[in-house]
C-alpha cells in the first residue's frame, strides 16, 4: 500500500459517521466538520413491506465506512411510525420487540464489520399521529433493552420542534457524547462466536438509559465483584439508594464526580477496570430483562378501591378512553376509579390533573412500582393522600372520596385536554405549595425536582 493511501485511510478513520434515519442525519449535520452522514431520512431498519429483512441502504452505508471508525446509529423512529400506520390501515403490525430486534440486527452488523458503534436513542415523540405515543415510547423502551453490547446516547431529554425531531443544539450535544465515548472495537465474543458462554460474557458495560434496566444489573454485578456493597437488593436492575451509594463510593475512589449517576465517565472507568481484570469478566454474564425485578409489582394489584366511578357519563367515558390510549391498554374499572380518585386528591387544576394522571400512567408502564394503577399509587412513600406520611397513616384508595361536580370536571378536562400532550418520560411530581409540607414530609424533594429541570404545572412540580 502506498504511503498516501495509508494516510488517507487513517484520516477517514478519524472521522465520525452517522447511519440510520433523519435523527442520525441530524447528529452528523450538527456534529461539525469531522462528521460524515450516511443516513437516509424517513427510513426504517426494515424493508418497506414491514418484513424482517434488513434495509440494504443501511448495510451498504456500513460497508462503505472504514474499519475502526466510530459510527453513530439511530433507528427505530420510522419503524414505530410504519407499524402504527399499518395498524391503522388494517395491515401487519410489528410489536415493539420486533422493531427492537430489527434495529439490533443493524447494530450487530456494524459491530461485526469492525466499527466502533454508539447507538443514539431517538427523542421522545409528542405527536399524536403514527410517530406518537404510546407506541413510539414502547419501541424506545424495547430498543433500549435490546441494545446492550454498545454504548447508548439517550435523547429522551431533548425538546422537539415538530413533535418528532430535536433542535440543532440537542443533536450537537448527542454528537459530542458520541465523540467523547470513543468506544473500543467490540470483542470477537460480541460479534457472535458461536460459543454461548463467550457470547454472553460481560466484557463491556453500557450507559443505562433509565433507572431500571439490564444495564443497571450489569453495573451492579461489576460493582459487587469489585467489592462494593449494593445492599440487600443485590442485582435487581434498579438504581436505588444502595446502588447509588455504591456508585458514589466507586466514583470517590477513582477521582470522578460523586453524584451516584452511572454516566459516561463512570461507566468508562468501570469498563477500563473490567478490561484489565479478565478474572472478573470471565465470571460474569450479561444481564437480561429477567434480572430486573420490580420492587412492588403485584403487591397491591388487588387492593380495594371502594365504590367504582360511574362510566355512563359520555364525558367521563371520553376521559377514560384518553387515559387508555395514553397508557396503551384497557384499564380495569378499579384502575380507572383509583386513577380518578388519586388525581383529584393530588391536584386542583386542569393542567395539574392532566400531568398527575400522565405521571401515574407512565409509572404503570415503567413497572418499577408495579404494573397496575393500584400498585403504583399504593407503593410506600409515593402518594401521600393514599399512604400518608411517616407520622400519620393514610386512608388508602378506598378511603379517598369519589370526586363529583366541579372537582370531577377538572379531572375529566385534564384527562381529555392536557394528558395527551404530556411527555411519557414524566414520572416524578410533588406539591408546589409549601404549606402542604407538614410533619413527616420533605420539602427538599421539591427543591431537588426544580434543580434537575423540573417544571411547575398547576399546584405541582413535575420532572422526568
């Protein structure tokens, strides 16, 4: 090979590439002069007939990138749109898990070609059409769970200017995170060696996209192997207080920012140790969704809710349908009653009620507090009107009054007019009224939510 060719290939390998849809294109366009876009806007990870065949455009793009280069892959947004459109038109519909499998095929192909891959998880959609929630959000969650062999940059906090696409600064931020990650080329075991033990070996950690997923379980395994105590829960896939404490101790011991958050620097430091200690990685296997345990799932599913709400009123029925559409499944009468009762007890404004209802349903979908409304609102220390405070026990769901009159109208209007517009990543909220913080409560939680980007709606503060 001529010296010129060697220099040219080295220069090309120093570039950053983007493969995928318009989000990948946005990362490249706003990434700067070192970025090259090989993305195709409007494309999915499958062929136009919604089959499971990989779209050749992405394969061709990957084949054209020099080995050893860093590539950002962003796919799945259009898979969600195509599948939702197919459902609307009575055609074949992919499940979120099938979408995730198809996206993973493209990622695995790029890894197998010797590229350093970082996956960019597309922004949360706020549109009401085929790109919108809850299907799009379910696809995001399935993709997040499926992509475990490469680092992930999650754009869930990005604002969208059209309900789908992020603004330039958010794409630029994602590009910088990809550049900063500089992932090592994936080991042969991650390419698929044919040896099930080697293929499942935990050789590299991924940056978690949420507080509960297999990536957290992997981090817990490594921390425990290094001698850090993750408390009685052990490996449960949940970043609770014990795990956060272990992460802080690791961060402090390694000169990192001590915040308990397993971000790029912390995960990178853990990966460096993991790479230098094969005696640890040889004993660990990658976590699966089965390693993620819900702390409260099923504990309160059958709890009494008292008299059921009357669904004969067309306006109430419309509100219930809006809640079911937002959740993505049918609500039992008990769940709908509990949802209305707790929302009315927590808020007194239309905007606030819409956000409270959305936060409760988002928690149901998340699963950390259980998979029903009853489990979510009855989980310890979460909903004061239900469980009370440390100083005074609450009345439970059955002890809450069924709202009526103007109060019920406020809840109904919030469900119909506000809730559908609320982002599906909103799960935390607390009162914005200082007088509401009596004995046994913690007003500092309000300050914490505001400090991390929380916003005020009605009488409450909300955040992701």
